[in-house]
């Protein structure tokens, strides 16, 4: 019986990167920003896809994101704003880079917050 769900090396890589993705506060990322190793990933882009492309050195895909601005080195303006906001991110490491994506939080008013269980 053929196995229709063959697990590839990319699937394994993707699973490993996914397992290593975690939340982190800006204060813990500042040293990576200072070292020039921090890469911003737009909320409109899948962080896991970007991490896999960086890991595989997929220059075509990474270039597309860099050109569109969906992926970029963190700017001084972003760093200042995130410091002021004490922002939280999803992050993963693809050496030497630390890829970060702002954490999406639901936009809730206090009355909506009461309805969450």
C-alpha cells in the first residue's frame, strides 16, 4: 500500500522551526537589534514560511519578500516604537538571524473582554 502522506525533509524542518517558535518581549530582543541580526516579518506574511526559506537559503523567495517590504531588517523607527510599546513578538532563530513578527492581539473593548471565557 503506497504511502500518500510521505514526510519530506522540508516537512521535518518546518516542524522543527515551528516547535522552536516562541513569544518574546522587545526588551529581550534589543541586543539582537544592536547587533544587526533582527529581521522583521510583516503580519501579512507567514513567519514559518519565511524561516523555512531562510533556512534553505531560498534566495528567490527571500528576495521577493525583501523587495515587497514584507521582510526587512528592523529600522530604528520600529525599534523605538516597540521599545515605547513594550511590544511582544513571535520569534525564531535562523542563525545568524532572529526573525520576529509582531504578536497579533484581538482588538477588544472592555465590554467584549467580559465575554471571553
